[in-house]
């Protein structure tokens, strides 16, 4: 709440923008422009936004190259699936999200404390390994129904719920970045030794960013399981971690706005490519290479859309 | 201080109000049920054309296209005395659950298909169920084998979910019976594909109904190429047979490496290896003493008209022996055709009703009866490979 | 005891494949600090090239192997020129995503052109099994081990004693300083890609022959494993990559032989993490001291 208060005015503005967007989508649904196919696409995009902002926090702001996001997503997804199959109520679903987040936080601490000492690509491969270990354990457990995965999961994550959750997690992440903690992790990213000499416990702050990212991933996983109503261990492999990474880098490492834009662009692209049959992944790959070669710092670089700046420029114009 | 507190309350208040407004909204729902028949009958294909299961998905696509072309050449499907042509809408689901759900939504809502064939895997299949149920469009999966695939959580049958293949329990227990009684194998090692429900499900069913001793139980992953370590560990366990539920791309390598390591005991598998490519990968000199359960036998097929015709057509069009996956997909299309003809309507809800009523339908993979759980019941055959060729086929009752 | 030695042989022949692939990763990483995700797919290209020249032009084994090395080396250079060179001065993570893009492109492009079904590789070398004291080893296994060792030695010689090898080492230490002493970094980097990709091509043909099955996605799993092997050995170090490859091969064999095959990959990753925690830059990695 302390963090929220500091940016109260802007947060209220964001609330209004988000509410307006919500009503727009709702009207489009009622008019019938958004059918269940487009709804499906939107929900996938929103879940990807949650995943990408969380990973961007870890990679872009804390400077820790993690390739294990899908592992935490798997934890959230399986927590939601297992608990809601037992407790088939909305309360059970909320509980399952909380449980998923708690387990993901514990896992992130266990993974993070030793591995966050590693640097760059070594950290990437260690986190990738950790995520794979999580997936393989899930693949062999009885309670997770092994490789067959879980299906007939009750659907509590309707599109309004996913949308609101996306807004909330994005606001939390953005406020964390704009808070003292955010400035600390960025100082750690830019120069670890300098930050340390200023009396910052770098390991603790790196871990804080890692844990927050993992928690949002678990929420996204829970939503994924509940919306799709079916999950399998293979959904959370290395390729899933990579596809989240692609969103982050495509949007611009260190730009939350970029992550949102990239999630939308890739989501729409993926949907359009369904018409291309076997060629779809070839086109996707070429698009990816071209965007990266011609826009190496991502679609938006580190540019961030900010209501604060918008206000400032409006004020300037008035004067 | 007061101002701060006020601000705090305000921020809370705003948050609550907005959240309340968001949550209070009702979401719109469409009222119509099912996709009515259009000028032509539209069959959607939700298939693994890229990604891990692309090999199997593309085999099925070939079977589907063959079936539809054959129907159209004959003038189409007889809907209440009027012949209507079939159009295919083929979409790739990347072997991914979320894409399979999206593809299903697109087929149902945008393409307005009357029925869906696919997906090939259980995971992608279960992902499409919510969307096709919402749209009331039936689907026939050629190869989703999980026993619970066609069932809801409470054990009731899913109204719009059908399959053309066996479910795992039936096939696994048949293999167990065959190993114990026909091959007289008292000690068996199980080596199962651990990356899909298919391998693990069959292994579970086999272990449950096998009367002998299971001396070793190991797993492999899809795409694995080296099985020497596992096979060496089997070698001094005095096994009488190995049960290998999985697909031909991996089993072919297992057969090859087992024979080269000097393990000559019978290798028993499932319909995932009923493909001519198995012997090519294993090398025909190694592919002896191999048994597998299958609905579709190239040997039995020669004595049956439907299957014989299918095999000739397939070879003429694609220049290769028909794999089981193509045969199952071919049957899936024709099951939909049968349903339309009995119901005299190509309305998607009617097709679902027709599919549930299929009895003794003369398919390529045997006479199919759809039971109350929407499983396809048909006879099961155990084929024997000797030097890479099918040397015997025996129906198991 | 027989079983034990048999498993050691199994582990070594599996490990030599990982080692061959890991070499390519480690060389590219050493020189431009890029995890070349497409490396496993170049290996796939090599296998498919071997398949076609043997089936269509009836090449013998040696000719197929050498031509695959040339073709893969060439494709490595082409990929570097179009996909990685424009990004030489961009953030490294961008180049990584491009590498993933190239990997997707090769996998799916080949699947589109040739179908995604597994194919049987023509068996031009007849497999003969030798039985040495109860331990079985085939001529192809010996061939793979020998080829892998020869290529690794050759590589080490090139890096140590040729002019180009010295240039490679210079560029990997300090690109700008290397330019000052007259080294053309573009040429050197292209050469590195050619060398690494040629090794992958050789591995592709040998594995095609050994396992007799190739498909467009065959590079994915071994690619990731080889990458892990390179990291374990200390990414950037050539002897490290060979050692890492053999280590992973032996480890996988060990896990499977004790009956834990379901957790095969998990154990590999646990060992990876443990090694990294003790030696943060792998076994032979250079630990760069931070200067304040």
C-alpha cells in the first residue's frame, strides 16, 4: 500500500484506463464481435502479459537471465488443477491460486538462493535445469496424473477474472519497479559492486525480484489451467520458457509496455498463422529473425508509456 | 497526517469501486446451439501438423484427405436424399494444448464446421473439449487413447467427444493376456514412452492385468535415440519378453538396439508401432519375433473388401503402405459420414447423435460399434513380424 | 563386471556424440558469447544431407561425411552472415532470440520440405559386433569414438598451432585489440562457425548411421544436452566441452542402468546445478576476476 500511495494519482488514472478497456471488451462481447475464438486469443494474450511482465522484472530490471519461468508456471497450474478438482468452488480456486503462489515462492527461494550467485548464461542454464527438474517431477508423480496431464478442470478463470488479475499483477510489478526496491534492483543490475558498496544486500534484492516474478508466473499458470481446463507436463517445457523469453526480448528488455505490446503482437500473429497450416512455424521463425535483425533492442527498446509524462507534457503545452 | 489517511482511504475506495464495477459485469453469451448444415458439409481438422507429434498428425491428415476425396468423387454424402459435397478446413495445432483450444474455437465459431476430426493426442484433444462442447460440434479423434478422454469429471460421457481408436485399458490388457497365454512369458520387462499418456497408460493397463512377474519397469522420452543402457540392464534379468508401448519412431530403435545387444526375446507393442516405418528403422533383419496389438492388419485387410480398397487407394495416391494412423483417420471421417446418413442431417448436434448410434459400422479398422462411453469397440488383432514382414495375424477375443 | 564395462562402453559412445556437438557450442560461445541454439539443427541438416547423397548419389561413407561437413560448415557461415552478424553490437540476448528463430526456421522448414516423419538412414556400413570378454562393441561405435577423438584432437591442433587458431583465440579474448594487430574479426568468426558447424555435420552423418533414424526435430534434445555438456565443461573451453560431453553420456547411462530412467534428465540437471555451484564457470571455465 505504501508503494501504491506514492503513485496514487497515476494508479487511479491506470485504473480508469483499465476499467474503460474492460467495458470496451465487454460491449464487444455482448455485441458479438468478440466470439469465443477471439476471447480465447485475448485470454492467451493476457496470460502471456502476466508471464512476460514477471520475466521482464527478473531479466530487464534485476538483470538476472532466467530461463526457468515455465517451471513456476507449472507449479501454479498444477496447484490450481489439483485443488479445484477436489474443492469445486470459487473459493477453492482462490485458495488454489494462493497455494500455487506460496509453493512457487518456496521453490523460487530454493532455486534462487544458490543459483543467483551465478552470472549471465550460467544462471540461464541453471534456471532452465531447475524448471526441467520441476517438470520431470510433475511428469512422474501420481497426484499430477503423469504425462496424461489433468483435464476436466472446472473453469473459474473466465475472461473478466483473467483480465482483472492481469491488471492487478501488472500494477503490482510496475509499482515495485517504481519503488525504492525497484531502484535498488536496477542499481544491482547496472553495477553490482557499486550497489554492494552502497550497503545493499544484492543477493536479497535479486532474490526479491526473482520471487516476485515466480509468484506472478504461478498466478498465470493457475489461470492457464483453469481457463483451458486441461494441462499436461509438456506444456511447461523449455520451449514454453523460451516463448515467454521471446515476448520479453521482442518487446524490449526493460520495458513493461514493450512486453504488453509484444504479447499482443505475437498473440495476434500466432492466431493469424493458424490459416497457414504447416508453414505457420516457418513464417513465425522468419518474422522473429527479421524483427530482431531490424529492431535489435526490441519493438520499444526501454521506452515506457507513462501517464506521468503524458500529464507533464500536457501541462507544458498549457503553459 | 489527516490528509494522508484520507488519501489512503480514497485510494482504497477507488480500488474497491473499480474492482466492484469490473466484477459486477455480466458477460454476454450466444444463444444458438450447434452449427447448422450449409451448402456443403464442412469438416474441420484440428491436427498436430507441426511440433512433436507432427509425424503422426501428417499421416492422419493423409487418411482424412483420402477419405474426403473419395466421398466427393462419389458425389458427396447422402443427406436426406440429396448429395452434398464435403469441404475440409485443416488447421495446425502445433502439438500444443492452448493452440488446440484456439483452433477448436476457430473451427467452431469462424469456420462453422459441422464436425471435427482430431486431434491426434489426448492432451490436445482434452484441450478442445470445452470449446466444441460450447459450440455443440462433435469431434472424432483418430488416436486419443486415454480411458477418461471421452468422460466428464463425474464419469458421465462427454456429449460431443468420440474416438475411432481403442482406449488404453483394452489394448494394454489384451497385450498382457497375449504375453502370458500365447507367448508363455512369465517374466516381462516394461519399457514405456514417458512423454505421453499413450505409453504410460498402456504400461499401467498392462501391469494391472498381467499375471506373470514384471521384473523391470523403465521409461524413455520421445526423441530418445539411445536405449543401450536400459537394454543392457534388462539383459541379465532372465526376461521372457519386453513390453514396449510407444510409437514406431522410438520402438524401431529399441528393436534394433535390443537385437544388436543380443536380446532376442519377443518384443510386444501396441498400435503405435503398427507402421511399415518400424521395420525400416529397426532394419528388417532385426524385426523378427515382434508382436503388437492393432485394430488394422494389413494381412487381415486383404481378406476384407473395405480395407483392401483403402490400402490400394492409399498406395496409389501416396506411394507407400498405409500406416495405422491413416486408417484410423480415414475411419473417423467415414464415421461422421455414417452419422450424417443415419440422421439424414448435417446439423452438428444431429451428427453427434448419429455418432453415438453407430453400430457395426464397416470400417477399415474393423467393424466399429460406438458404446455408451463413446469408445469405438472393434476386434483386436495381434500381428507378428518376421524379418520386417507381417507373417501372422491373430484375432484375440 | 561385464555389465559394468558394457555400460561404460554405452556411456562413452553416447558421450562422444554429445561431445562432438558440445564442441560447436563452445567454440561459437568462446568467440562471440552467443548460445547458438541452431547448432543442434545444423547437426540435423548434416544427417539429412548424408541421407540424400547416399540414397541419390550413392556416396560412400567417407565421401558423405566429408561432404556433409562442407555443406554444414557453409550453412553455418551463411546463417552467421545473415542472422548473427547484423547483431554483433546488439545486446547478447537479442542474438540469442535470433538463434532460436533460426532453429525454428530450420526445424520447421525441413519438416515442411521433407515431412516430419522419421526416416531410415541408409546402412552403408554393415554393423559388426565384436565380443571382447563378454563386452559387446560394434564397429560403428568404435568408428564414432575414433572419429570424435580424431576431430577433437584436430580441432585442438587448429586452435593451438595455426594462424587462424591464434586469431580465434585473440578475438575471443579481446575483439578490439585483435583488430588493432590486424586480425579481421569477421573472417575469424566466420571460420569459427564453419569449423563448429562442420563438426555438427560430421556428428549428424555418424548418428544417422549409428541409430538409423533421422527426423527434422532430431537436433532439439541432443542440442540442449550438448549445451548442458558445454556448460558443465566450462563454456568456451574446447577440452571442457569434450569432457562435459563424455560426463553427461556416462551419467545418463548410469542413471538408466540403475533403473531410474524416468528421472534421467532430472539427474543430469541436478548434477549440472551442483557443478555450477561448486565451480561457477564450469570445470575448465575461466574465472574472470572482477576489477573495481
